[in-house]
């Protein structure tokens, strides 16, 4: 499809990847590798072609991409496209490429069987969001658990001597421990290097707890966390007598001399707050071992998950708006706007 005399829209070719890696570095000021690009966008493909480009000559100048993800919708499974890494070469901005390429991608994804597109549209899209058919569902907020309040205060006030007031964090950690349920002595929490069949069994038990959910089986855990070539995630699983009860996935982020823990997701049965507490306790111990100041995560407000995090000391911060483009007919849009009906977190969007 020709946009103008110099620009053509088409699916990506393998030969485009080196140019797309360079375009990513130019647009986001962050360098990735071809391995990372392939892991993210060349593994979970859709029959409609999950990456669409505008090219000038043979050089990609715009990318619109989606990750094909399996979702449970009530009692059936559908494919949804998670919108990621939209990027425009600076010399080709304000030419309507977003509208033209996204429209072409949506048509291809619909024909390929995708039911919807879901994502966190960038504010820079402006009026193009509505023009492309995006429907706002609900917010996704940052939530933070301070581990060293004195260190965070020292950073904010630019008073490094405050970092030495360790008695503040010692008192705060005692308060946090008092909020947890007593651990189940029969439950063991250990690190996982490769998700096994126990994760499939866990997902089989959990998949009916929410009406709408992205698949959380071993294929998800291995691809999203353990096979990630750029970000080093760690996964801790809680098990009793060989049965997997839940897991937590996280990574350590260092900025200068400071460290923080990004909690990508914590998955258990809705009612199993005891296992959740044990997984959180194990995560806190890991965080303290690397002298992290804070644990941050993303959560949908006004849900049981948000309430549990708040009761365990997490503080709410601003975040994003989760939005969706319907592709299939008769999607239950009003029900989809109820965050309590979803199993969804920041890991779905690769922002944590």
C-alpha cells in the first residue's frame, strides 16, 4: 500500500530487523539487540502479520507492532493483540503514518482472527486515539512499597546523611511483618529457572476465577520472564507437596547507587492471601539483600489485589489508562470496563 510517492506500508521482513533496532535506539534513546527484537515480536505472531511498517525506499521509518496473546473470555479462548513499540523516525512525523499504518494493521489482525487490540496509548497520539477506535477501559496505577523510608527521604531532600537513620526502616519493617498472616510451614518458596507442568496445573485452577484473563501458564512464564534477553527477571514459586500454589516475578533495577525492585506480577488464587503473604515476604527479603529502597508494581485500582497491596503497606501513585480497540463483533464492552472482572497487570504491557 503506497502512502505517498516516497512511503509504502507493508509487513516487516527479517532483513528489516537491524534497521528497526537502530530506529528503536533513535526514538526511545535506549539500545536493544536483534535478539531482543526477535524475542518480543517474532515469537508470538498472528496470521495477520504482527509488525507493520512504513518504509521509505527500503528503510523502515515507522513501526506499528502487536504481540499476539491468548486470553480467556468467559469459557472460550481468543487472541488479543497487545500494542507495543510504536515508533516514527523524526523526519517522518506529522505525516499521518500512525493512522494509516495502524488502520492497515487492524484490518490484517481482524482477518487473522484477533478479537481486539489492547494497550496503553501514548498521550502523544492525541486525537488519533479516538480516531483509531480506542475505547478506554480502566486505569492501571503504580503502587510502591517503601523499604527504606529514610533513603527515599534523603534522595528527595538531597540530604544524604539521612540514609544512615536505619532505625526508621527497622521500625517500618516490623510494622509490615505484623500485617502478614502467619506462614504455612508446609509451603516452600524457591527460585524457578524454568517453569514446569506445575504452572500449567496452577493456571488450570485459576483460569475461571476472572471472566477475562491473559493466559498465565508455563509458556507465558518462560517467554515473558525467564527467556527475556534484555531484562533479567527472577521467578519465585510457592509449592506445597509438589503442587504449585503461586509465583512472583520481579527484577532488580539499579540507578547509580540506588536499587529498586520491579514486581512484574504476583499470581495466586484470589482467596489464598496466605500464599500471597509468603511470596511477598520472600520478595521483601530478596529486596533487602540487595539494599533496595522500594518495591514498585502496577495494579488496577478498586480491585481485591489493590486492596491487599494497600493493606500490606503499598502506596498508590499515578499510572496509565488501559484501552482497547474492538476487532471482533459483539465484544462485551461494558463488562470489559469492569477491572474486577480481569486478571491483568503491568507484565501484560512490558512496562515493568
